[in-house]
């Protein structure tokens, strides 16, 4: 699905920009000419004809904006009601070109299933399945962070939803990725004096790292233990949905 060359896409964008420029230029030109004609017409009106022109303008405006749409809706609704009353099959049966068989809803098997509650249960299960089709904020952030790897040519100013679906989501969905949740317990550290050249107070950081840190997957920072080189933390950190190409990073 990845285009080998971007020249065709650039040419399409230039053509669209040219068409937009021509449309707006022509629209502004036509509107300016119409405005000039109206101004010239008003400038040549006499005081006697001024009120006649305003009344005529009001009548045309009411007719175009109110009477014509209202009458069109009225006659359309009336024609639909007359057709439905004279030929009920038009309303009860969909057009054949849609390929819908409404007779299945009136069959005996469906009615028996509805009486036993099986049809209602099936509908409920399907509604629950559709309602649970989604992703969490953690998964959304993880996908956005990995988009540069899945789709190296991704450009937020030019790439469309279709591009992301075809070039990142569908290929990545072909492979199931196992993930695990870890609980990291930090107990203690010892002999930090030999490694500490700045006489600082120690603390520990636990995080999930791939091509970049992913704080949305959990982890965190422990408390700072002051005035000691043998700190004891005894703290636990949870890291969620860690996949194979990610690693746990611990630093003191």
C-alpha cells in the first residue's frame, strides 16, 4: 500500500490547489460584478421608484425563501402520503435493488425464537460486543509513539486516515502481539557512595522504554531517601501491556 513515488501525490496536491485558487478567484470576480451592478442600479433610482423597488425585492425574497420551499415540502409530503395510502406495498417492501428480504422477519422460525427470548439474547450479545470494540488511552498513546516505526514516511500534515489504516493499522493487525503486566518491587540498594560523586540523595526510577520512554505504561519514581548510602525503599510499581520489543529500565 506504500506508494513508490510521491511525485503523483505532489502533482495531485498542486492540481487541487490550482482548482481552489481558480474557484475563489472566479467567485470573487463574479460577486464583485454583481455588487457593482446593484450599486449602479441603486444609484440611478429615483425617489418615486425607490419604494416600488424595495417592495418588489421583499416580495421576491419572501417567495424564494419561504413560500416556494414551504409549498414544495407540503406537496412532497402529500404525494408520499397518497402513494402510501393507495399502494401500501411501496412502504412495506424495500426496493429489490437493495437486496433486502423482509419476509425473513415475518417467518415462523424468527417468531418462535423471539418468543423464546433467543433473538433478544443474540441482539444483546452483539450490542455488547460492538460497545466493547475500542482501545484505551494507553493503547492509543502506544500506537502514536510507534507510528514512526510502523509508517516511517508518516507526515501529519499530508497523511490521511486512509493512509494510516492501510499502511500501519492493517499490516500491524495481521500479527498478534502478546503483552504482559509486570509488578516491579524495589527493595534496597547498597554501596552507593563509591558511585556517587555529588553526594546526592538516592531515589529509584522504573519505566518502560522502547525507542522512547513510555510513561503511560506505568512505573514511576520512588521516594527520596536522604542522608544515607544504603537506601531501603520497599515500593512496588506496575507496568501495563509490555510487549516483546520493549524493555524495563531501572535507574538509581
